[in-house]
């Protein structure tokens, strides 16, 4: 029993556990190291033996080379016998292509035939590979001899050299690449014995490294850890029994010595804290009187058997008064009494109460109760603590009135207003104006995504804009009945029920845009009227060519004269090209007159200029106006609407033409003075188009008014006053700007600027 008890204590001791862990760690580390070391040594020595065997094969082939060239069979046998006398060399065999052993150090094997279907022969025969193409690792293998030791076998090809196919030799056909195989068998017995000795040494080293450090660690722990810890345990037991002055005597500077000092200091401080605790017990009793909240102690009949100073000053009660009389102004118990509940179940209860203070003002409290028990765990009283919340209650009433007022304002905003979650864009709230614009009542749209109102292909892009921009103009929305409307959106960050939200208001601009579209279309029609003469002249040219060619063919037909094939082909080609030219002019006019929605896409301003000039060039030629081009061929693309910008440029060319003719008056000026300059380029990260004329210029007094609707500097009946106003709106919609630069009386320049696109 004593031995069993000792072993049990030893197993529980810290020193035994540390020794066991450290010893096991050392043993595991050495075992892992030994495993990989032995494995490495085996692989290294094995590779060395295989390489030596392969070199021996090459040596044998070199030694027998001359004898084979002379077909001296006795010399070949003698060489093989001499080399096989080495202890490590067990067998040397030469196989011909049929698998027969032609030479061997063992005469009994000569003439025997190998199994070509065996695994070793299949390396060459079944894979249909030449032995010279096979790696050394595949041409060598380990086998076990009948005596029980291991051995390495290596095969090496005997190649057909040019000298073997001459008439002086035994004549092998020139097309044969391999004449036979040399097989060398080397013993691994000495290698296995060396490895076994190495493994025994590793095991002995592991055992030594396990036991010796374990014994040293055990002795060290017993002396420097276990014995001091026992003293520490005895000292802590003394402190637990209340003997705070008994010290643990360990005179060391290490961690255990520091722990002993800490335990001694702990005992001293616990004694001091106990004395302080006794002093504070009386002090906390006095603090009860000074707590800045209302505290009462009541018996089962709801009479006051104690209260603090705050309660006394506020209500002026006397001991023995009923609580509901003292500070609630009642003549009977409250219908919902937390003190009553505490007496019933002994739990703490909570409620809000209203009463009248000593000065007659109405007061609100948050009331909390707890049970007071005697030594027998019986409830003998209840403590009620009340916190005055009158001021907070008044603020809550004001806040409710304020929220009601702002809710009414929110609901009566004439534009639709939405409260969106900043993270998900979910509609958290909306006002009553949503229904007349979108057709949704509040319950149908709240908790849906705001993106429900957008077209499917625009949701992703506009979701990003809603989170980053404050104003988004001209956005397409879908109503409940899938009717499309256009709105402007204003976004403002805000807080709603403690979370970050976006306050979004929309304004229906559908009717305004329809009016703008009508004005733009009116401007297009006016421009088409201005271009009628030039277009007619432009169409006359291809019609004249067609007329001439057809008349020529008709004359030839009337005269029954044959038209040469080359001439007929030329005439028909002219007719075909001029029909195409007339078709392009009519198509361009039809596209220009078409009423389209604004679509911002990547466009090239130079191409828009060329289209505008193509449809208007004849107008300028007929009036003898020279057009000077200064175009940047590398102009980058911008985002805009090509058709609408073409309308702007045509309008500027019309104004330039009219200004030049106005300055010339009757009789006109010299032809060289009639000039329109068109220039494009890049300035200040903007692509610009500049249209300048040599007209009379714009007076400074009216320069600020030229973009206003229905304002014109032309004579009565010659202008509507809508051209520049419409152009201004189109350029703004494309994200650009239009400015006028007048150098009266030297002419006028209009400059259009568009921001360059940011590179992705």
C-alpha cells in the first residue's frame, strides 16, 4: 500500500510531469531526426552503390570491347572471370537479343534463356524503348539472393558500333542498334551491415539523451521547485486560517523566492484589508442616508420603517406612515404595487409611478424593489428605491410633439420623399406625395429597394451615384403601372432611428422635358428650313449626272447604236454612285429631323463636325463663304448625343452665316472677308470646339442675354430666339459648357467644352 501511495503521489507531482514531458519531447525529437538521417544515409549509399555498379558495367564493356571486335570469346570469358573475383561482384552475364546468356562468370548459366515477358525484361521489350533511353533508376533493382543477403542488379546495353559491321569483324547488320545486354549483380551485404551498426548507434544515442537529461531535470526540480513549493503550500494554509503574520521562509532570488515574498505581502495586505473592511461597513451604513435617490424600507403593511435623507427632505414623512400616503397622495394601496409583489415572491420588481411632492408639484419616478431577509431567510421588509425622472418625462412629451409636427411636415412635402437605408437602399419610410407621382401607397413600397423604381439596366450605375452624389438630374423612373417618368433626385445623409440613412426627394420633370423636346424639334425643323436651298442644290448634282447618263443611253437606243461595254459600265457606275449620294443626303436629313431621347454615349467630335458641315456645306458655297479647318486628328472621345450636338453645330454655322451676310449688307464685301473658322483641340483637361465668324460681333450690352429663350439679335422675322437657348440646354445635358467670345466688330467665337473621360 505504501508503495502504491508513493507511486500515486509521484504521478501527481509537478517534477514527474515535467520530467516525463521533457524526456518524451527529447525522445520524439531524436527519433524523428534518426528516422530522416537513417533514411538519407540509406538512399545516399544505395545511390552510390548503383552508380558504382553502373560504372563497373561500363568498365566491363570497355575491357571486353577489343576482344568483341576480334570475336575472341575466350578473352571475353577470361575478362569476366577476372572481374568477378571481387567480393562484391556476384554475377556478370551478357545476353544476346534473343535473351540467351552467351557469357557468364558461372559456366552453368551459359546458354540459358531469360523470360522476355518478365518484369525486368519488359522495361525494354514491352515499352518498345531502347535501353539507352531508360534511366539508371529503371535499369537497376534490388533482389534477394538464395543465401538471404540483398543484391543490386544493373543492366547496360551493348551497342552496335560502326566497326562491328565491317567485313573484318563477325559482321553485325548495320541497321541493328543494340547487340545485347550486360547484367552485373553486386552484393549489398556489407552495406546492410553498416546500416545496421549505424541504426544501433542512433538508438543508443536516443536512449542516452532521454535518460540522462531526465535524471538531471528530476534532481533539479526536486531541489529547486518541489521542496520550495511545499513550503509555499504550508504558508498559504496558514493565511487561509487567518494567521496573516506567519511568513514563508524561502531565501532565494528566483521566481519561487519572489512568489514567497508575494505570499507574505498578500497575508499582510489581507490583514490590513480586513481591518479596512470593518471600518467601511459602518461607513457604508452612513452613506445610505446620503444616496441621491429616494430610498424607503417598508414592512408588510406598507408602513415606513426607514428612509434616507433625500426622501425625508422631499416629502417630510414620519416613521410609521403608509408609503402611499407619504409621497403618492393616496388613501389606499396602489393597484399595482411592486412592494407587494416582492413580499409574495421575494424577487426584485420594477415599475414607473406618479405622485405629488411636498410643494404640490407632480413627480414621476422609476421604482425598483428588493427583499430584506433575516438570518432564517424570511422576508421581514422590502426596500424601495425611486429615481426621479420628472424632467426626462417632460422632455419625452416635448419630443413626441416635435416628432408629430415634423412627421406632418414630412408627409405634406409636395414632392415624393423617401428614407433609404444607406447600406442596402431599402425604403424605410416615405411621404404621402409618393402615391400621386408613382401610384404606390406607403404599405406597398416600404421595405422594398429604392432601385425597384429604376430600369433593370440602370440599377447598378445609379445605386453608386445615389450613395456618392447629392443631385442626380434627369433619371428615368417606373411608376406602379410601369409608366416611364423623368425625375431629378436630391440626396442628403441623415439619421433615422439610430441608423445612418439617406433622405431622398424626387421631382417629376416629365412635362418640362416634353416641352424641351418640342422646342428642340422645333429648332430642328427651323434648321432644316434654313438648309432647304443647299440640300436642293446638293440633290441637283446627282440628279443631273443621272439625267445626263440616262439621256445618252436613250439617244444611243433610238439610233440603235451599240454602246461600248467600258462606256456603258462607266455610265452605270456614275448613276449608281450618284443614287447612293442622293440616298445618303435624304437619310441624313431624315435622321436629323427624327425626334429621339437623349442618349449619352462615346462619340468623336470631329465626326459630328464633319456630318454637320456635310449637310450645310452647300449653303456656305452658294454664299461664297470660306471655311477654315483647324482640326486635331488625335482628339479623344467624349460622352454625348451625336444627333443633338450636330443640331448645335449646325445652329452655330447658321448664325455665323447670317452674321457674315448681315455685315456685308447689299452688294456684299470682298470674298476673302467671308470666313468661318472651325477648330478643335484639348485645353485644361477639356475637349473643345470653336466656331468663329467674321461678322459684326455681339455688343457687350446684350452678350449676357443671348442664351435666353426668344432673345435674338436678328431682324424681325429672321430668327425665333430659340437656337442658342436650345443649344445651351443640349450642351449642358451632355455635361459640357458653351461660351461666347466677341471681338466686335471683328466677329464672334462660340466655344464648346466637354470634360475628358477619366481613364478606368
